[in-house]
C-alpha cells in the first residue's frame, strides 16, 4: 500500500518538483517543508516549466536557489521541523 501511495504522489508532481524536494530532503529538511518551499518558489518563479540544464549557472538559477533556501527557512518557521 505504501508503494502505491508513493507512486500516486510522485505521478502528481513534476520532474522539477521531485528533483527539488528530493534534494532538499537529502539535505535534512522534512518532505513537508521541502514541498512547502517548492510551492512558494514555483508561485513566484514558475519553475515547473524551466529546463534547469539550460539555465545552470545563470543569474536566474542563482535567484531560484536563494529563493528556495529562504522558502525552506520560512516553511520550517511556519510548520516546525
């Protein structure tokens, strides 16, 4: 059942969301806070449709990274660890 739930949840998220949330979780934040941060950043930077291979190292990429880090901190403050 857990595998089915995980598969259905991952089917609803974009490739970028899975990458951002997975990377965030691997750094020690909770999945809840990482998902929260992704939603905040996607709302302002529209990152679902970005090909990060094309913008890697650009100013746009740096702004998204900074925004994501700030969003994780805000989500932790709002939700707890």
